[in-house]
C-alpha cells in the first residue's frame, strides 16, 4: 500500500523558485497511475517493483558498479511511453535503461562520458546469434604474440601466463578490427563479454578469485589477496568462458525479439559527451528520460574500471577527470543544474524525466531534496517523488557492508514533466 506525505518545504526553499502546487494524496492502490492529474506533487513510499534478484531479461546480466535494476526503467517506460517513442539516458553506465527500452520496442539514445558505457551497451541492442559468436571465436588466433606495450600493467597477480597470453592476443585482435574499420556486431559482442569477464570471484571469470566483477583492485592489492588466500591464478579457457556467458545473456532472446531490436538499432544513438551539452540530440525529441547520475564521490567509476579501460585502450585518468563526480555537494549541484537544463531542452512537451538518486553519507543527505528544485528551475514541474522501499541485497556483503546499513538503500526518483 502507498503512503503519501507532503513535500518538505526545504525542497522549495530557494527564493528564486515558485511555490509548489497544492499537494494531493492519491487513493491507496496496488499500482500508481503516473498520468493521474491528482498525483501532482505527491511523495509516494512503497515497494514499486519486486526486490527479487534477476527478474529482468537475461540480456541485462552485465556487471557494473552502482547500476540500478532493469525493473526501474521498465516501471516508467511501460507507464509513460508508447512503442517507437524515444527513451534517453544521459548517464547511461552499463546501459540498463536503453537495453530495457529496446526490449520494449522503444527507440533509444544513450550517453555517457565513459567510453566503456557504449562498449557494454551497444552490443546488447543488436545481439548476434550464438552460432555467429562460435564461428568468430574459432577464427581468432589466441596463440599469437601481441605487440609489447611499455605502459602495460603487471597482470601476473590476476591471470595464469597462458590466460594472460590469450587475453593480450584477443585485445590486439579487437583493436586491429576497430582501427581498420572492420569491426562488426559480432566483434563488439565479443569485446563486451570479454570486458565483463576480466575479473571476478568464480571460475566463470578469466582471473583468480578477486573482487566482484563490477570493480577491479590494483595489482599490488591482488598480490596481497593471493598471499592471504594461498592462491595462484589458474589457467582459464578464454573462448569457453566467452561462449558460456554469451549463451546465458542470449537465453531469453527470441528471433522475433531479435528482429525488432535490430530494427531499433538502426537509428540508435550512442554519445560520449557531457550530459550538460548534447547538441546531437534534437530539441523536443525525447519522450522519456530514465537516469541516475554519479552520486557525489561515493563510487569512483574510472578507478574501479582501470582494467576494463586497459583492455579497451581507454585512458582511465582522462575519463576520471571528465566525469561529473565531486566530493562537494555545491559542485555536484551545479553539474546537475546544467544537466537538467539540457534535459529540459531535449524533452518533448508532455514528456517526462525520471531522475533517480539516493541517500548518501549514511542517510544524512537525501539527493531528491537537491534535485527537485533544480528541475523546477530548469522549467519542469515535479509530478511526484517516488521512493522505492525494499530490503536490498548487495554483493557488498562479501566485503563487510551489511544490507540496508550503508551505501544507498532506497531508489528515490524525482519524476518531472515538461508542460
């Protein structure tokens, strides 16, 4: 059942902002009509979607730090858009919003300043058949000696020498295919899966036991982990691991759905820009944005992805320097103010923005209270603030962070509308 509370006055305490509209409470219901006129301004706290793990399509099962579940964009896409309307995510991350949008028959735009985002998302919009992946892997020589690079990191703590050799050969093959313009959907898929399998804590990854696959520790720290656990990197079959993960990702994809997604992929737009400046997107063209920005300095995206960046010839330091992540709330607020102004430009009249944030600093800062006034300043109306209350389960349990104690334990979505 839903519980509705008046928006706190602190949301609108800036003298530059107009007062909020009269708040009304909706009748309690199992579901919420997001188009209902009496919803305006409500704060809704309830379990909006299931807390059970892995309820989305298997195509989503790509690990990435600080990503939301597929149920979140599904909730808004199914309620606020129609097939072939445009759905956008300006902080795309692993691509959960755009992959779910494509699965639901919507056209997509994805943007993220980190090039890893496109590497992880684009292949899942136009997924190849498993037989095509098998044939391509058979054609790649993983025994070839890759050219030496003086800037290569020490990978001996992570990989058996034979595994490291195979990964370096695969990295060289993928680089050459991209540089020559020969890269196709099958190459992009193999790159995406290999990037996802670089490190992890099971035999399904290329590495010895290490941190969860959404982050990579530094080589010196991995040497210490190996010593403490008395472990050595075992040999891994790189091609077999890629095929096994590919089969899992494709397991729920019918030929009909693949054909529909292939059609949508033809005009899919992937950008590597700052969310505050996306001139490639036409004004008044987006029906729905579902996004979640970096939360202050809680997650160091580029640092966690240093090994993925190396594998894909990406300068991790340059990516880190360009991201909208700051330890200072005032700086973060200014970044979000500019991002919301750009979202207002690209959103069509009657379109929506579902802006997901969380509580940070152990619940002392509720970022929805920061975002709502900024959206109003940009020209939006606050339709509602939805707080998804659930008992979360986290891989951080492995590292001593207990559920619902630290980190972000609620989805707090400010739903804006452009009128």
